[in-house]
C-alpha cells in the first residue's frame, strides 16, 4: 500500500511523495543518522541528505473529492 508523505528541510520547501510501506519504514529507520538516503517513490527516486531533514509527515486519510462529504 502506498503512503503519502511530506518531508521538510532546513532551507527549502517541503517535498511530497507517494511511497511504499517498506520505503517509509526504511526512511523512518534512517532518520537521525547522517549521510544520504535514497527513497523509491511512485514517480521516481529521491536522494536525501538526512542532516537537513527536519520533519516527515505521513498522511493517513485517503484524499477526498466532491461536495457534501460527511466526516
């Protein structure tokens, strides 16, 4: 299952990616370390310098489109 995530950095805008559960787990395990980490996303791969990552947001809800949707 793919997860939507956003990654925030020190001095640049955040990026939004759609990644597998395994890729998200690998990223979460690498956070706090130094060096580079490669993420395989649905639309390509991204290499991150882990020293510059400030936060990772995981969106749990599926996107909704339309009017009058109840919560």
